[in-house]
C-alpha cells in the first residue's frame, strides 16, 4: 500500500489574499431612502468557511433633507448590531449642497458567517410638533456605496462532515464554479457519475446557478472534483493508492494546499456511479477524510411530478411545508418586508378554461383602532393580485378563498382568452408575496410616533391546491425545457431520460451536459442518478425514452446498420437543424449544399425540439454546436437568465449576435385528459366542426332512443297478442 501522508496537507505555500469590493447594488440593497417611518435599512454580506476577512471598510455617501435640524438629527451606523459611529446631519445649515462622504473601518473581530451593516436615521424638522410621516424627513444613501475587504484563504481540515463545504458554501451568494477533473476523456458510466454529482451540487446551489468546467489530466489551484479508477489516474495522482470499494475522499491539492480536491474513487467506472450516489444520499453520515460505500439500499423510483421543489399534485399543500425558516410567514412593524414564498408547479398542468389555481388564505394580525384601515396585499412576481382589509378583532383568524391567476401562454394552449395577463408562469419559479400595510392614527396637528409591536402572520395552514388538474401540454416548447427541464424532470431522478453524446465528447460539450444536469438539480432539488448516457455510435434502445442529444451537427453513427434507430434519430436531427437554420424553407434536393453550409457556418449553435420518431409520447431536444466556442454559446444561452427568456418555440439558432427562435415542427401533445375534454379542447378553434359534431351526437342519441322505444312497443304488442 502506498503512503497517503504526502497528500494530506499538500505543499506549504503562502495563502492567497484577494481584495473584494462589494457594491450595495450587487448585494441586493434597496433601502437607499430613509424617512421618519422607514428609518432603518440593512445591507447584508457573507463570509465563506475557507476565507478570513480583514481590512473591512464601509465607503458610502448620503444626501440629507435641508429641513432636518442640526444637533438633534443624526445617522447611526451599526455593524452586526455593534454601533460603529453616529454622524451629525446638517451640521452647517448654510451648506445647500449637502452630499456627505464617509469611509469607516469595520472591526473584523465582529465578523460572522452572515453579516449586516445597518443605517438608522433619527430626523427632526420641528422640536415642538413633529409628524413622522412628513416628507421633510429623509436621507438618501448613494447607489455607489460599497464595502471593501481583503480575504485570506484558510487551510481548513479535509473532513467529509463539512460537505458540501468547501466545494459549495451556502454563505457564498455568487455562482458556483466547481471544475470536474478526469484522467482522460470519460466513458459513458463516468459521465453518468459526474452528471449525478453535478445535479447534486446544482440542487445545493439552487438560485445561484452552477458551472462545472471539465478539465482533462490537470491539477488546479482551486477547489475541484477528481474522478479516479484504479486503471485511470491523472498524472498528478498517478501514485495514489488503489481502492477496493467505491470511495469518497477529500485531500488538499498537490499543487496548492489551500485548495481541496473531492476524490471520487472506484475499482472501475461502475464504482464511480456507486460512490457518487452514496455521497448524494449519505453525505450527512460521512465523517473523517475518507469514506467507503459498503452498500446502497435499493433507492425507490421517483413518481411522476414528485420533485421535492415542485408543488405536489396529490393533495393541497400547506404553506408551512414551503418555508425555509421558522419566522418566514411573519411580518413585524410598519417597515416590514413582505412574507415571501417561492413556488414551482409542474409545467404541464392542464389549465384550459380555468381562471386560476385555488388558494385558501388564512391570516391574522395585531388588533388596531376601528378608525384605521390596515391592509394585506397579495402579489405574484411583484404584480398585484388582490388586497384585503385587516380585521380589528385580535381573536379572528381570517380565511378567504381566491385564485392565483395564470399567465397567458399561446404556445401551450389553443385559446388564451381564459388566462390573465399577470400571474403564475407554470414553467418558472414564482414568488408569492403577502405584504402587510398597517395604518397609524394621527391625532390633532401632531402625529405621535408609531406605537410599534405591529405583527401580521400568514397562517401555516393556508394552502394551494392543484390536485384537481390533469397533466397535458403542447410541445415542443423550448421555454418550458429551458426553465423547468420538462419533460425530462417529470421524474426527478430522470429515470426515463437518455443522453446521447459523440464517441469522443469534447470538454466543452461535457461542461454543457454537466451544467444542464446541474440546472435540472436546481429545478427539482434531487440528483439525476437514474439518467442514462450512451454514445451516438452505440445501438442504444431509444424506445420509451425522452432523449437529449449533445453533439456536433455533422455527427454520424459509425459502425451501425443504416436502418438502426440511432441513424433514424440523426436523420431527424439533421432535418430539424436544417429547418431551424433555413427557417423551414429548404428543398430536399439541396441537402448536400445545406450540409456543407452547416459544417462551415462558423461559431453557431442550434437547439431543436421535436417529437420522438420512436414513441409519440416522447420528446427529443438536440443541442448542437459547430465548434467548441459554439458549445459555450449554448451553455451561456441556457444558464444566463436574460438569454433564457428568449428561448421559445421549437428551435433556436444562437450565435455571437444573440438568439433567434423559430417555430418549425408541428405541435404534439403529451399527457392525459378525459376524452370529452380532449375533443372539446382540440376542436375549440373550429366552432363549425363542434356544431356539426353536436348535431351528429344528438341525432345518434335520438336514433338510439327511437330504436329503444320501438323495441319496447313491439314487446308490449307481442305480450298483448298472447
């Protein structure tokens, strides 16, 4: 057995120190304006487990109302609720231009995992009689304000109990970047293992997004994942000991001791898949530097639409099942933020002729004077839906039934008249806001300060119910694929998904695949551990599978019979690509010329979606790139939030100038609805056919009744003759 000690601590070099500038705007700060009521604002920032922050400095400027009185008006600054300083306001009344700049040192000994800088305005414009709602009381913080600091990298222990840290740190709000390192171009089983791991990390990263660049046989000076079998080791770990079981280890990088390597080890590629699955489902019980996967109990197959981050469809879902922390459903004070809930729906809910999704809302609040009108406003994705007056009785639990309206989507229904223009988009994650607005009673010419102690609570027994909806959707629809991963994410473990790649997939194409499965993990909150991967030149079973193709447009299936399923798939793929590039205007006789054009078109990517030729209920999405740079274009289009909204229809052509979407193949429908609804839905745009069908149905019923009555008459007559 080789000695592992040389890999435990790596090599002693100086820790990296990086300088950061955290702009308020980038930190999501929106409390620039302070007044007599909204007199507090906060900016938050975090500190990673593997970083030591030093030399913190708060750089900000602000402008005051000229009406504020000096000596009694001031601005207080807190760091993690420790008072940093008190700044006078309008100290020299003769100054009209009163923008003030400050640079304050923040004491590093107060720094925590989650940090907060708080500003509090104490403003007076009249010492005798003051209305706190007066527009004379204000201070505005400049948007160019920022926090600067230095971060020194820490050499933390190599311990599995830290997972997913330091590879993913929930305290880091930036996009996750985690390289995957292979000794050589990975085979299909290794790709499956890496895709499963990327989906697990993608689920951890959630809204931050994740990038998994593929590196071949190179050690990196940053946290990374390395896939190793006994027969395939990268040069920088060529002497690393063999393993006898699927194993997960953490070591310091041989080239940089402050960076960690997560090693996925196995006797062969099948072991790598076992090791990753063990990590995804058992990391909470792993301790120490190394853990072997003795056995994995049979994991049950996921059921359709049961993704952890999707609203379940078998019963009403209560709000307290959707919360991330204990007080999430509670708002406090006049200057309260809204109660927020993030909700994802199955994107194929059949909502034709439905006004919205039922919601039973229960809420309560502190009692107030009957002279006051306090309100609860409900918003979806920052758009107002409805509002309610708050009851003055403290013992009352108010209950109301309402509907969450749906966004019009002409691509997935045949009649958009039944949908509201503002509301829930089934394909994306939706933010539901409940905003309590408390009134304050003004007495005489002067208003007393707000009493405080105002509370509003959305009861956890409030619920949303989609159990009465069927599942039926029109495809292809790239918007649904890009935002919800559908139809592949119908099963959270991707048990019915097959990915086809080139015989020798490039690093960029694999990066695209792992970023895509990471995106699926963020959508479902579950690893894609049952997804299958095959090469295009394999005679893979394509029946009863939703298929993703990641390849170059000119890919061919070598060594297969001409009538093999994969060749049929590639022929359909070529046709879809040509339709996309030439916007449906092409001639079969110009096939050779078009093929040359595709090959020589430079850096261009094409996403096409179409019905599987092997199963009418199945779908194919093909991600094709003419070059390595074009794979990066594809990746950017699928992961960039702005470009993502541009992906629509059944095909998209992507180049350096942007995204062009095209509608090519005819629609097809997947899912199931009752027969009578199916007929009415598909004939709703053809009233004459519906009328004719109705007449024929009535005639048929009349004929059946006539024959029945005739038979009864003959029976009575026959009985009379006897």
